[in-house]
C-alpha cells in the first residue's frame, strides 16, 4: 500500500475497527482498566493526607 | 481591573488578526487533505510565529511601541482581508459534532475560561518563577532599551524567542496583563492542532472534542501552557509538523513541514532534537517497498531541513555573535565549537550539573524507562509536573495502539512518540517538555475508548466511561485548585494586594525606586533580586546563574567600589537566601535613604 492509499485508508480503517468481540481480549482490557483505576484510587484517595489523618485519628480513638 | 482586562483583550485580538494576516499564505500551501478549519488553525499558528520572527529581526534594530504598532497594524490589515475570505468558506465546512461531545466542549470551554480569567491576574513570584525570572524580564528590558538583546544577568533570556517576542509586543500594546492572558490563545491553538492530528488518525468530530478535553485537563499540559510558559506553544508547533508529515507530498508541503520544525526550534532548544526525529519519521512513513524514490525523498527532506534552519537561524546566530555561543547557556561539549562570553567555565559547569540533577526524574536506566508510563501517570510531580497526565493514556492508550497497529500513519506516530520520549528521557526529564507525547497519548486514549465502546461488552463500556470521567474530573479539579488564587485575585482587589505583598519579594524597595524621580540607574547587589519588577535601568554585576555582566567581570563587592564610575544613582542591598547585607555600615559615599525589613536602598553621593 502506497503512502497516499495508506493515508486515505486511515479514517476508513478507524471506522471499521469494531474492537475485540472475543472474550479473552475483552476480559484483558477490562482487567487492565480496572487495575489502572484501582491503583489511582489507592494512591490518590487512600494515600492522601486527609485519608491518612482520618485513619490515624480512628486508630488513636 | 476592567481597563487592564480590556487592554489585554484588545492586544490579543490585534495579535490574533495580525497572525491571520501574516500566516494566510501558509493556509494556501498546505496539502489537499487539510480541511478548511485546519487551514485556518495552521495559518493562525504559523502566522503568529512569522509575526514574531519579523518582530525579532526588526527588533535587533528597533523594538519600540511605535515599531511594534506599525508591524502589527500592517499584519492586522492583511488579517482582516484574510478573515473576510475565510468567512465564505467556513460555515459549510464545519462538521456537526455528536450530541455526546457537548460535555467535552464544556470541559474545554471551562479550562480555557479559567486560563483566560486567571491570566488577567498580576504575575507574582521570586527568582524561581520562570515568567518573572526570564520569560517576561527580556521583553520588559527590550522595550525599555528599544532593541532586542539578551539580558546579561539572566542567560535564559537568550533562549529562542518566538514566544517572548510576542510577549514583548503584547506588553507594548496591551499592558502587563496581556502576555499571561495570551495563554488562552496558545492553549486553544494547541488543542486545535492536536484535534487536527487526531482527525487525520481517524477521530470524528465528537472524539476530537474528547481528545481536546482529556488534553486540556492534564495538569502537566496546563502547567506548561499558561503563566507565560512556552511549552504549550512549542508542542503546538511539533504536533503541527507531525500533521504535515502525514500528508506532505509536494516540495512546498515539505517546506511547510520544515517551517513548523523551525518554529519549534525558534521556541525551545528541544526543537533541535525534534527536527531530526520528525524528518526521520516522515521519511520512514514513505520508505519501504521497492518503489521508494530515495533521491526525491532525500531532496524533499533537505528542503524541509533547510526551511527549518532558515527560520531558526536568527535566534542562534544572534547568540553566537552577541554571546559567543549559538546555544546559550552552552551545552556539554561547547568548548569544541565556541567560546561563550559572560559565563566562566566554572559557572557553566555548575549550570550543567544543575540541569543534570533537575532532569534526572526517576532515574536513567532501562527499568526507569520502562516504568515511565506508570510514573508519568501516578508520580508526575517527580518530573516537575503539576499533578499528572490523567489515567486515560495508560488505561485506554494501549487499546488504541492495538486497534491502530496496522495503520501506517499510526505506526509512524508511535515511532515518533518513542523517539521523542527517549530523547526526553536521556536529556532533561521535565514533565512539561513532553507535552507533544502527551497530546499523542490523548489521541490514542480516545481511540482506545472507541475500541472499548465498540467491543459489545457492557463492563468495557462502563469501565472506559468511568476512567474518562475520573481522569477529566480529577484533572479539572487539580487545575481549578491550582488556578484559584489567580482567579480570586482578579475579582478581589484586597486579595490581589495581599498576594502581591506576600509573593513579590522586596516590594517596598521596588515601589520606592520606581516612584522616586531621582532614581536613574540602580546597582542590584544580590543575584536573587528579580529585576522584572523594576521599571528603570539597572546594573546587576552577578546574574542569577553566576553570569558576570560588567566589563572586567567584577563581582558585587568590586562593582560597589566602582559605583560612581558605573554611573549608578542608587544601590539596592537585601538579605536573601544567597547572601546577607553586602554594604557595610558607614560605607563612604553611600547614604541610606530607604529601609524595610531585609531591604536597604542607598543614594550614591
């Protein structure tokens, strides 16, 4: 495929990309998205100063 | 404040129209695949750079308000004609967006609104604030002296100056708030250029808006695109060159590619690395198979490189002539090429060591490189960022890459990202320097989101939408939190005054020196004093990085001994993190005329 043909096919190719319908890759992508979200919540929410101070207060209590 | 805001807005409109006038011809030379709105965006972006380039060249001889007004006025007249011509084309050319993109449009509008309003606040800060230390210091001194010359007491004012020259023009016609206010235009242009690249990779209108929303809510991108930082503008030039690299076919289109690479080199030194990478990727896209006409390709690449060099040359030649080295402060290995003035070998070595320390990020080895996606997502503050780049590049980007793995444009884009990241990794790991890659990551994140939506799995759709919401929401919250003081200062005069008193070092002395008519030239003894706040001529024998600015390279003490010969009328002495008071009590020929905590002003008798 030449440059022009390849470039022109870009949008068409995108329109035709339907994503993976098979279970394995769908599951992998869901798992990956879940991990990224959970790590974020762990670092930003559980690791935040507010949460730490609440935890230490709760422990002291 | 209303008057200051009106002046700043007026200056920005003049610059915008002038940019359209100066860049109209760029819009006509772009490849056929460019949509009319892309032509308008590229014409404006390129036009601003051309305008700055002309101002810089003329400014070597005259950089006065009159000169600036004449050049901007002529450009604005051309711009009005250009815009009237666009009006006939554009309404029919704008594609309707999908309903779902309205949220994204609102996110973009809110971030741009915060940028605009926050940009109207007074710039405050000490010598650690880049805008105060050099981005605005240079333009202010150029306007006072009537010519563009590096300010010797801060070597960073010798950086390539496409953005700073525009700041000078804005200062001249729009007052002190106009340069920061102009961030709204450069951020909008960055988003628009990235949308153009995204559309070429297959995003539809609604997805382009979401890409813009994800990019706008990346705190690291926002940090590099406002308060007179030039990284957003630099990234816009790099992504514009990438968009051109997709479709450049004719000779003039390759010249346009080189032109935008040249603008990148004229904005930041990192453009010197981006140029070969962009040209290499453009060649790689067209190479392969038995039909490659290598001599033709080499010729076109040569034209692009030549165009880039011609555009960037004035900034580097000026440095070579005035400062003894084209890149200043000089990089490692400079001694083989040049002999820099005003900085000793020891000062240069210290500066290079500082850059190595600051740019170390989280390490230099292969494990650190492989961990970059994780660290850039969760620990961007280690790269002098400001809160991260959001979750979507890491969570959705890989799916976008996988979905586009057979697309030649996508492969070239991935190669470019890899090379730009590797170059950034081995040079200086400052988060905002990597904005072009963040923009590409945002495009792939949206492609990955589409992949998840189209997978037919409910959980995939829910997870992807949650990620986009959390990422954009958290980023917007961080940006809002960081911008709150500026926005508050715009609406509350009492808060603006207290912020000024708190964040502007040696305010009382500057106010005294600026209002006192007998002050004609001041000797600043301490290297950490920020002359940006000072409205009159000054001498600073030892600069921020140890530069020696006066003939014979005297230090502060020696300069003080020769204060009369230097024709200074006053001396400012302060207690700082660098040094205590340097003028001894009862020093002959000096009379204390003003004193505040940690600050003393002497009259030279």
